[in-house]
C-alpha cells in the first residue's frame, strides 16, 4: 500500500511537471510564431506602410524642408510640389524595406541629387537666369542638402541593427520551431502515457496548461498597457515612431487573438470535464443500484 501511494505521488508530480513544461513550450512557440509573422514578416510591414500615414507624412516633410532651403535661392513652392511626388517616395521607402528584409546593405545613391540638380538648372534657364560656374556650384550644394533631406526620410533608423536581428531570426527560426515541436510532442506523449487510463486527470492537466497560457498572455497585455510601451518606444524620428506604434498595436492584437483562442479551448475543455464528471457520476450511481439489489 505504501509503495502504491508513493508510485501514485510520483506519477502525479511527474504529470504536473510535464504539464508545466508543456505550457512553457506552447508559450514559447506561440510567441515565436507571432513575432515571425509580424515583426519579421516583410508582407506585414509593407501592409502597415501602405495603410498608415507614414509615406504621406514623409512626403509632406520632405517638401516643406526643401521649400525652406529653396526659398532663399528663388525657387517657388510649386516647383517642389511637381518634383517631390508621393509615388516616388513610396517606391524608394518600399525599396529600402525590401533591401532590409533581403539582407542587403543600405546604399546611398546620388541619382536623386543628379535629377534635382538637372531640374534646378532647367528651372533657372527657363526663368532667364544664366548658369555660371558659381551658380552651378551653389545649385550642386543645394541639391546635396536636398538629397540628405530626402535620404533621411526614405531610410530606416537603426538599419544595421534591425537587419542583424532579421538575419538572426531567419537563421534560427526553423531551429526553434523544430526543437520546440519535438519537445512538445514528446511531452504530450509522456503525459498521455502516464494518464492513459485517467481521462479526468488528463483533462484537468490540459485545462491547467491552457489556463496558464491565458494567464501569461493576459499578464503580457496588462504589463504592456501599464508600462504604456506604445507611447514610450525609444525612437527619435517621430514619423517612424508613429509607424512603429501602428505595428506594435497590430502585434498586440495578434496576442489578444491568441489569448481569446486559448480561452475558448480552456472553456471547451472545462465543458468536456463537466461532461466526464456527470457521466462518471451516473456510472457510479448505476453500480450502487446494482449492488443494492
């Protein structure tokens, strides 16, 4: 009897330990999949770019800054309205993100400066100005300053660091998933073997796993709300920060969806557990009636 009790205690302890490990693996895999499908997913970033005011605001800021520079040189605001087009800026921003996710270096191109210098000369000559060497040199300088403004608004802050993170994620994502799934399968099999004749206990452990997952995701969402991470992102570029906030909100929504799904699974397991309890009670009553007869 003593050995039987010890064996039952060990099985119970092992079941709880394996259930806890299973919960941790599920949490780890879920978070890895969410981050991979959002932050490290080029399609997710492009979708948020196209559905945010990032490109429109960048276009407006580029025009305003260039107008301030060009005003002293006699260029009208209409001139920059015709040169700085939203479609071109969108193309260049998307190309920058394309390079980022393709693990390519961010290269500075003088094509925009060359184009702008040509437009400056064209504008000057059409307005009766003679392009002397001195004027040409000044126009080159103005084009260079405008090029820097353009590059600062079409580039990505912390490009090298983000690129390194994306590359690391690409290299290790499949490893994390394969190892995690193997461990998860192993834990489930062991949990089933220990409790193969105890459906009640197996259901209880499954409920505990998903209850723990719900609690963890609730804590993640609550802490992020308390710390106000959305507003406290350490990004100095306000336009890029607003875009990052939009992406953060999308990622938070993904966590919320997973939390709801886990809660549904927990409720279904609870309903199943109540059903098992009622069925077990009926069987016990029938046995009691038979013994009484």
